C-alpha cells in the first residue's frame, strides 16, 4: 500500500528524531527548519529539504508541525510563506507541538477554510523517545481523521490515545507538563537542600527514588542533576513556556495553578541566568548557587 506524502515542519530536539523515523518507515518526506543546517543530515536519509513551510507542504497529504510555541507555529502555518498557502483540499494537518488550546481552535478554523482537517497530537516523551520511535501521542479530533493518520503516528511512537474532540490532546499535554514542571522544580530545591545538609547524596537519592516521592521523572532528573549532565532532552526555556500556557488554560476553567506559578518563576530565573538552552534539569544549578542566609 502506497504511503502518504508527508511534510514535517520543525527539526528541533523532537522533530529530528520523528523525521528520521518517518523516513525509516518509508514515508516520502519533505522537511523544513528555520535553520536549514539542522535539516541537511536528513537529506542523506532521503528527505527533501525545503526553504519554506509552503514549499514543504506543497503536494503533501499530511503536514505535521513540531515547533516550540504558539508564535513559531503561527508563523509556520500562516506566515508569509506558511504551509496553509500551498495545501489542497483533503489534506490532514497534525499539530504535535505543545501549544495552547486557544491556538488549536484558531488553527482548526484556518484549516477548515483551506479545505483541510486538523488533528492535535502532542507527545509525551523526550529526545530519546523521539529518536527511538517510542513517543506517546495524545490526540484530539475526529475519529475518522485519527484513524487515517494512526499508522503514520505509530511509525514515530508506541501509542496513540484518542482523548476526544479537537483540543483534548493540547489540554492533557499541558496538564502533563504542569505536573512534570512542578515536580522538577521541587526536586531541584530538595536536592540542593540535601546537598547543603551534608547528607550522603547517593544514598539519599536512592531512598527518595524508592519511596513515596519516587517516579520515572524523579529517577531520571535526579541522576542528571547529581551528575550535572544537562544535555538537552527537554529544554529549560520550553518548560517555562509550558507552565505559562498551563496557567492560562487552567484559569479558563476557574483553576488557579499556584504551584505552577511558583515553579515557573524558578524556571524563569534559571533561564535569565543563562540556563535556558540547557536541559530543564539544570534548574538545580540556580538553587545550588543561591546564597546561604
């Protein structure tokens, strides 16, 4: 069975691995990235590297976006050389970026006007999961559209979960990242505290990992924090952005995410100190370097 022609917009921490897995699965693929040099390695794997989103989307049956935020997505879809300028009727659009539900609703309307249909399918997982084809897609949209793109999504991930109507994926992804961000901020403070207390760090972390606070996130981040290994799996500056989107989305339902506000303030200060481009686990350095009273 002939596979759909695909365009992928955005080849950052997650998009590059996703693109490589699409090619491995045999999908004809056009790619766009604002910094073209990041796209060139995929040319050797068979991708067509394009200079604009519109060029990448031309002739594609499925167009995927994996970008940093609402602003970057808006530029890629509806900017002066946006992808919507070159799509044709019947094309399916997949927004995999972690964006606001407000943007998803707006993009859905723009897609409909262009004769296309949108699925929102943000992912859980990190760079390692993207490279290994182990992402989990949190999908919102019509059952028919999702059924069409599920085989494609499974070439990049291990599971596709249909959560309901359009926007459902975006909402749960923000709840997911809110919980992750608050835990990462708390872990940074707790780890710096136990280090200053003179406790045996290795033994203390093992107890925390094996006890009630333990979680996959605590396990992975505590190791990175202890080893000061901040190779990017999830950029710190993006967590700050996600926590702001989460606060805004929760406020629309009357929920005040006070813990997210505090965690975001910590991430914001860490970004201002020069840690924005490092992994989010580097937030511990801000706490470690805070003066003793």
